[in-house]
């Protein structure tokens, strides 16, 4: 961050035409984050207060709890001012934008520091902010839901930053004020994404702030820079924050909103018992708690007995099906053997007239083969013999 401070005559900053933002020194830790909890009234108030006010724009009432995190420090809300037309000449522009919205913040304790977030606005672009500016009114409707201040900026936007004197209290005719001589450490953050504002609001907002059409009651013409900065000075005085606008965060809880890419923080989900197992919701899936912790899956204590009983019943049914299929297979095999392999029976029955008749001896012989084959078939399938023993003895 540059410690060189622009002078009163050099501010508001008028960007040199021969310099691009890519020429600036880049800073990856100079972004700011708006902290919003609720919308402000967005009431438009005049800045002409008798002889004390010079009419440098109009005041917009925001939420007093509005804050900013900037370079590791918390800044509290001071005030917000709408300038129509704008004051700064941004990169790539020859003139000021139709409007600028300035959000002023300061530190709570010494050493006193201050920042001003400058958001350009135009009716010739499409971007964020249209609803926010449309909600500004001299007499806001309390039943209307107003947008938050963070809807004016887009996370990831680049921001030009420079140090300079406070612009408040300065107009085209009264540019030399005590604000220029103050040694306050004020940083200006120029947001490079242009907000959208309706052409009707450009005319309406300054008029509603004064509640008058008399030019003497309207805001005074804004202050202009008297000096064009040379290239070497702007490169030494300004830096480019990239990203300049960080994702919005709730001001009270400090919890990151859903916008933007997901963070690495873990969300704590409640444990639920599903089908006798402790599970948690990961994304849109139910995952066993034991599997999530990298341990063998176990049953919940409240459902261990019930689930075990259901498992025994399932095992018994499976055992019966396996034995039934084994018997059917053996019978089919013997039937084919009886038709095609008469030599097999000649080995067992010497008399040929006993080959076809199913006498008791033949039934006993075939029955023994069926039982033996079924037992062997069941015993070879997943430890069937031990499971059958356990089922019969339980």
C-alpha cells in the first residue's frame, strides 16, 4: 500500500488517459468486505443546513450497523453521500459518471483511520444497484423491502486505491476547506464495476433531498481536480486491489453467505437413526456414521436386537432356498441319468428288469444321493453348514 498522499488540488482523482489499471502495482490482500445485517431506510436528506451546509450532494440514511472489513481491521459506518453527477474520472473515461455513491467509514479507536468506498453509477449500463437507487426516497415506505448495501457491488471486482484528503464539504466554488489540510489517514477505494441507476432517479434523488425545485436548495456542483497527474506519480500513489471486493458476510454472526464458491468449513449435521444405523446427511445422501468416520459399520444400540433378529430370519429363508434349489438340481440330474445313462444303473442292479421299476431299494439309493448332494451344495455356499447349525441350535 502506497504511503504517498495526493494533495487537495489532485483530488478527486482524474485518471490519466495514457495509464491503464494493469500498469498499477497489484495487491492481493487489499480487498474490502461489506458487513450488512439489515437495510437502511435509504431516506434522502439535504446537505444544505442553513449557512453550515454547502450542499455537496445529498445524504442517504443507511443502517448504522453497516461495517467494513479492510486489511484486517473493522471500520464502522459514518455516513453515505450521493453525488449527481460524479466526482472522479475513472480509467477509460474522459468525463465523470452520471453519479457516484460514497460510503464513509472510520475506525472505532485511535489511531484514527478512515476509508471512502466510491461506487460509480450510470443509466447507460446494466449491472447491480438499480433496485437500491430506486428505493431512495424523501419519505420511504416502511412496508417496502429495501435492498442491502452489498447489492451495489459484485464480489471479485477490481478496486483502485489511493490516499487523499476528505472530499466532503468541498464543492466547485468552495474546494479549499479545512478538510484538505487535515492529516487524517483516509483511503479511497474506487470500485471499477459501474452500478446501474435509472435516468429518472438521477433527476429525482437530488430534488427529493431538498424537497424543492429552487436551484439554491439543490446540491451544489461537485468539486473537480485542478491538476492532471503525470504517469510516474499515479503509479507511485495508487495500487490495484485484485480482488478488491470480497464476498459479503453477515455483520452480526460473521457467517459466510451462500454466494460465491464453497468454503472449507464443515457443517454440523444431526445424527439420525435409519434402518438401525446411525447416519448423517452429507450433501443430499445419507451416509453411515461409522463409514464417515472410517470405521466398520455398526448398528445403533436402540435397534441392535431387532435388526439382528431380522438378519437371522433372512438367513434362515436363504438357507431354505439354497437347499430347495440343490434338491431340484440333483433330481433333474438323476432324471437325465436314468434316461441316458443306463450303464450307471447296471452297476447297482444286476437284473435288467429292476432298472426301470422304482422299487424301495432304488428309492432309498436315490434318496441318499439327493440328501448328500444337497448337503454338499449347501455347505459350499458361504459357510452354509455352520449357518444351518447355528439356525437349528438358536
